[in-house]
């Protein structure tokens, strides 16, 4: 079309439509216990997308091998089954032109041990389903079979680390979890393996014969702690919250390698919650109206947090009236999600320390969150290095002011990239950069009915190539200095500056468009306007010819562009030395910020390059780069071809981790190569001794190995990368690379003590480095804050986790107890409580926090004795004493306390067992004599043996079964 000057503009889009593409899948199936190949395993592959609908079947051969060929690229669900083994399900992503290798180890089937301990069903040492539980316990007061495949679970299930539970369509179409809002919900707690597939699970109120309502303070839930829970093709509704921290609808704590695929979640509280989780896949699910807690909270479809959380993929989900929350964690992928607020809430919250997350190709609309994509820092938890691109956002916050499409803000958020996003109908600032530094905002299209693109406090931000009506630079009420922000090549009608809180300057460089205004309201503020592309401009209708001017406030300036920049184009072809085209080669025109990629035929084109002489460089994976010097002339297209040599430089390893000693048993292992690698060869070259099973992922040139379970304590591991690792050109690794690391010692945990976790992270145990009396004291150390900088952890004198009081001390109701202890440390403040329970089984629903006369105390760096009292409630049955660190980062630091010589009594004696943390949780033999004696050599001889153990033990005896000893630490036996 013609512009106001009669010039015709031609706009060209390069649209790359990838071919449909086919790939292959192959692998081997072995016995996990023997490592032998398994023949005749049935492999069933089901397509999950409209483009690959269908079912494919095959079986393994005599060597345990299987293969699927000519599969359309896309998502699949693979089921592996064989009589005598536990079945297995795995999500598979087929890539065009590649063969995916996926090996499996099957666990031989062993019938589980199933017991009821008076409070919960316990599954251990094997595999179970609902039918087996019912057959074993045969008690409808625990598990009632309502119809052949419909069940009502009336008590909790606990899956031990050695247990496996399948809740699948084989014997369950619908599992109802009893939820009567009485603190006795029929939850599932998983420390082992849980698979939920092709079934329905919901909370259930038997009085109303309906799912438990959201108004209930607690509902049934499913929580995984260190185990693995996978969910496929299922419908789950009305779960959570439980009575304790982290008991959301479905929760994963400290667990790796889990999947939630192709399932529906309706009105759950935090439908999927992950804390310190790794390598999870959440894909093709539908989330409907995730619920906040009755007392308020986040309506989260997916909620991932914890400093150790990383590499979670959240892809192709539909989210209705709910949010995706990422907190204080990184390296997650949030892509291709459809988020419909339904006029209520809905968005992606990338907050409080979130980093290196990739948020792209999401569609968010008809909601009014603070930010549809909210990149939000908090004190000491700055968001950084996140990429937000190619998202579509519209109809946000209409009628509700304060809703932004993309919000990057607070506490110096930095190195975040926001580009190629499209938005319209945004009530407030479309893109808002507040109290943030050195972020890049580029090539976004901000359409009709939107607020401005705003930089509100902060410096060093690059705003480049955006299309928007107004760009605003201001400090507003935040009062942070706003300077050195550079606005480059933006197509805006207004540039606006106000309330900069000082004489600060920002730069407008090479703006697009024929005419625009610059509005400055501050007397001291200024904009530097500069054209470096050959154009000139008029200022307020003067004679023109300007290329650079400093505009000061207050004032309104009208800029009319006079000349069109003198530009030319570069095009050409990139081949190898045999004249074969090289696809996806990168061509860079140095000094211009312009670059291009070659197509399948090796062709490229780079347009609108200012006239001049440049160095142009071509590079491609597996090839040596090549540079040429060219002159670009106005109005002309110059041809520059490249012929690249295959790279012959062998790759090297430039970094690895971990190394040294005291390595956490939850570590991942990383190897960073000097260049892009053939991933299959690199993964195949990896070995670790002792052997560890796990999975691989990649971050650029960094290969990441994540073990399936924690490593062994106090073990030295040797990692080897052999020379078989190849780069993309086929060059082998220059030399084999190996290193060792040693894991940390097993925590020394004292008997009759406990640890409470409410929020944040801590470690606890006993230590010999500090002791008031004896050899040890108990300690509590704060490791990390959670959420809005909160810490809530406690050291407990008593056997409890702060939720259950089943093994707590017996309490006398309505009685005043004396309390004394010695403490030192550097926490700012510690509150001392008695926790009481009103039932003998110590149910968390009957827990009360009882203040002591000590209130807050302030530990010092010397041992200090504290004395006080507390009075038990009239209904108290059990109690423990807690030393609690609680508050936000301004109230409580990440410190350490040491506690010794705890005494609780009514008048004399001491109720507290192990008051000085002298005894570890597992006793050991310190001395035994005489040794190496064989009494059977003689007849009618008498021997006396002496033994000493680390702490008093109960039920100890010699193997002849006589002379049993109780509560003794040393004894003799004749």
C-alpha cells in the first residue's frame, strides 16, 4: 500500500511449514533383577494427537528387542506388558527423521504385603491393586466394593518404598475417597510406585452421595514423597487440600521422572503440585476450575516450586479458570497451553526466584490476573534469564484495572527476554517492566485497546522493534532510578516520560514510522533521540536535517521523519565442499544485529541492511565457520555464497559436575562439551560406577544425567565419558574423560527427636561440634525460604513431625508443665511451643499449638539456659515440645540453633527421652568380647560374653534365645 508520501511498501513474510515427517521407535526390554532380555513382551503404542490417531502393536524378539517404524511425528503413549511382570506405561515423543531409542526394565510381579495398622492400609514388598487389597483385608469398613469396578476407600493408603499400587481400568472404573471434613480423609500417601490409568478418582461424601464440596477445610488427596506417581488417561476431581503443608489435590515432593498425560482434573486444590521435583512431563491434560483453599490461596492447575525443582515440561494443556505457577525454580518448559480465564482468573505466574524458564506459544485470554504472564521477583528471590516468546494474549482484565499481558517486575528482575508476542484488548499496561534491569523486550505486536509498553523503574533495558501506540518510561510511585534504557527501531506514535525521580536520560534510536511525539513531564528528565541509519528528521516543524538531539522536559515534541534509510539486501547459498546444500546454517551481518537461516536448499536472504561495508559470517553445526567482507549498496541485493568445510576439530569436555566430597545424594550429573554433540553417541559413552539407572536431558551443549533414585550415602562414584562420544560432524571426543565424587554421610538423626516442615527448607539432626553436656546436641538449620520469603521449620523434642502425634509423649490434661533447656545459635528469634493432640492416635485434625511462657526468644552465640512453663488443654492426650523458626526474611534469617539438656516435668524427673540427643536413631555395637571363639570345640566349658551398644535398647538377646535384656546398654551373657 502507499504511505502518505506516495511510496509503495512491500511486506514479505517468510513462512516455514515443516513437513509432516515420520520417525521410528526401538529399544530393548530386560528383567530389572537379572538384566536378561525378555522375549514376547507386548508393546502397544497409542497416538495422542489428531495427526497420529491409531494403535500399533508389536512384541519383543528373542533378544528382547522391539521396533515401530514409519510413525507420524507427535505424542504417543506406550504400554509394555508381559505375564509375570508389572506393566509399564511411558510417554513417547516421536521426532521426524529420527529413531528414538527407549529401553525398559520390567519388575517381576510379587504379590504385595498388605496390612492395616489401625489407621491406614499399608502396602509393601510387592505389587497390589484394589482387588488384592479387598481380597487380603476383606473388610468393607476399610475398602468397600460398590460394584465390580467401583470402590469406596474409607481409610488412608500408604505405599511404602518397596510397594507398588496400580489403580487402573483393569479392576477400577471409579475410586471414591471418603471425605467427611472430619480430619480423617481417605488420602493416598506414596513412598513407592503408584500408577493411575484409564480410571476416575474423586473425593466422596457418603451423606450427600456427592463429591466433597470446596467449602470443606480438608478433603482427600494424593501425595507422593520420594516415590513415583504417574497418571494417564484418567479423570480426577475434587481432591485437596489435606490438613498438612503440601497436601494439595495431587502433590509430588522430592521426586524425579514422573508423568501426567492426557487426563482431566476438575475443581482440585492445586491440581498438580510439585516441590523439589525434576524431569516431569505434564502434557495434553484438561484443568477445570482449580480451587484456592477455603481461606484463600492460588487457584493453580499446576504449581511447581522449590529451589531444587527443574526440567519440568508443561505442554499442550487446556486450563480453564486456573493458573500455572512456577516459583523459585528453573529450566522448565511451559509451551502450547490454552489458558481461558472465563472472565475470572488464568495465566502463567513465573515468580519469586524463577529462572531459565521457557514460556512460549501459549494462548491466554478472558482473564484478569495481575499479569497474564507474570515474571515477579521478591526480596532475595529475583527472577532472571527467563524467555517469553510467541505467546498470544488478549481480552485481559477488561473492567479490572491493573491487569497486564506480560509483567516483568520487582527487586531487580534481570536478563529476561520478551519477544514476538501478540496482544490486544489489555486493560492496563500491555507489557510492564517495573523495578527491573537489563531485560530485552523485542518484536512484540501490541494491538488495539491496550495500555502502553511501560518501563517503570530500572535501567539497561533494551526495547527493540515493537509495534505499539505508546512507550512509557517512568519511575511512577516506585521511586527507583530509571536511566540508560534504549528504545530501538520501535513503531510507536508516542514516547512518554514522567516522574523519573531525577536528572536521568533514556535513548530513542532509529524509531520507525513517519511521525511521532515525545512527551516529557519532568523538569530534569530527558530523552536522547538519535538516527544512525542515514535518515534525518524535523523537530516541531523546523527546517529539519537533524540526526541527533537531546529533548528535555517538561515539553511535547513532534518528530517528522524526512528521509528513508539507504538500505540494501544480501542473499546467497550455503553448501558443503561437495556442493550439497546445508540447511539451518546461520548467517550473521556483524555490527547490525541482523542475521538469517538457510532453508532446505541452503538459500538465505537478509534484507534492509544499512548501506556500508560489513563482515558476514556463515556457520553450521558440524562445519567450520567462514567469513567474507562485502559492501552493501542502497537499493541493491548482493549475492554472497559460502562453501563450508566439515569440521575436523575433536570435541572436548570443558566442565563437569559434581566433584569433591559431601555431594548430596539427590545430585544430578552434568557434562558440558565444547560444541554441539550427537546426543545418542554422547549418552552411550556415559558410564558410572557403581552402576546407577537414570535418564538424560540436554541444555545446549550440557548433557544432564538424572538418577532414577537417590545415590548411596558415603559412596565414591566414578564417571567416565569414553571417546565414543561424537560431535555433529562425526568427530570422536579428543580423549576419554573421567572423574570421581563422593556422596555425603548419612544424616545422624537422634532418637526421640523430630523435625517440622511448614514452609521453606531446613536440615536437622545431632552434632558433636556443639554440646552443652555430653558429646552431642540437637540442631536445626534453615536452608532456604519458600514463596514470599517465608520460613516455617521446627526442631521437636519428641517423636513427631509436627503433624502426627501418634508417638508423642502422654499428656495429662489441664496441667502445668515445667520446661527448661539450653540453647545457642544465630536465628533472629525462636518461638517455643508445646504441640498437643486430643486423640490417642495423634490425628493431625486434633493438633493444637500451645504457647509457653517463654514466647519469642533471641538465641545468642553462647550456651544459655531458658526456663518456662506451659499448660495443656483440657482435652490433651499427647504432647511434644517444638523450637520453631517462623517468619519472612525481614523477621527470620536462615540461621542455626543448637539445643541440649531439654527437661519437661510436673515437679521432678524428666519426661523427655534422650534429652541431650546422645543416642542416634539406629543402635550399633561398640564392643563385643571375646571374639572369634568356637565353643563347639569343647564339651562342658562355660563362656561369658560381654557386649556394649551405643544406646539403651529393648528386646535384645543372644541367639540361644535366653537371657533377654530390656532397656540395657551393656550386659554379659553366660
